[in-house]
C-alpha cells in the first residue's frame, strides 16, 4: 500500500485529527469552542477551519496545484494573520500534516511498508505548501499594515481639520507668462 492510498483510506479521520491539532494551537477555551460548535454562524472561524482543512487535504493528495491551493490556504491564513500569532505559529499548522501522515503510515504500513522516497516526496509537498502559506501570510500582514497606516493618517487629518489647523489651498493655474 502506498502513502497516498493510506492517506485516502483514512482521509476523514486524518482531516479531523488535523483540525483538532490546529484547534489546540489556540487558548483552551477557544479550542473547545472551535471543536464543539459546528454552526457557521455561531462559530465562523471553526467552520472555516473545518472546511478549509478538508479542501487543502483533498488538493494536496490530488493535483497539489499552487493556483488552486493558494485560495484554499488563504481562508485559514487570513484568519491567523489578524490573530495573535507570530509568523511561525501562523503557518506551523501546515507541518502538522507530516506528523499525521507518519502516524497513519505507522498504523497502516506494518504489512506493506511505505518507501522512504514516498515519505520524502510527501514532505517536499508539505514544505512547498508551508512556503506558499508563508507568502500568503506576509501579503495579509502587509495589507493589514497598509490599512492601519491609512487609518492613522485619516484620523490625524480629521483631527487637524476639526482644530482648524488645516486650510484648503486654492488650486492655482500655472501662469503662461512665466
């Protein structure tokens, strides 16, 4: 049995384990809420994590096309980019796939061991996924910084305007005789 077959066979359980491991990266109360509440409206973050993990897992075992994977990763990374995670923590959930795959191989691969080359190939896929996730994380953080900077500029401008410290300059037309 090859690695992909093992992962496909246990997909439901493996995705659930991955979701649970991701939930455990949050504080205990939040982790309980993420795992317990499945409603999209009562728990939008948990709902998004639950669905995105399944989609990412499917694409990883399928084509693993970066063009298709980026929007799937974006769903989770966007959430983690605005939360109190440092960059390494925000994308570390990707590497949990390696642990899940190795545990599945250990359980299922006793009769038919998986070749080290297959495991290395899977690790390379996960590493590529992590790099893509980091790129997405940085784009999100840059956008968030831009929004914050613009908000401070706008707030300062409005404050100066209220204090009558800003005067509108009339638009001057260039003098053609100069």
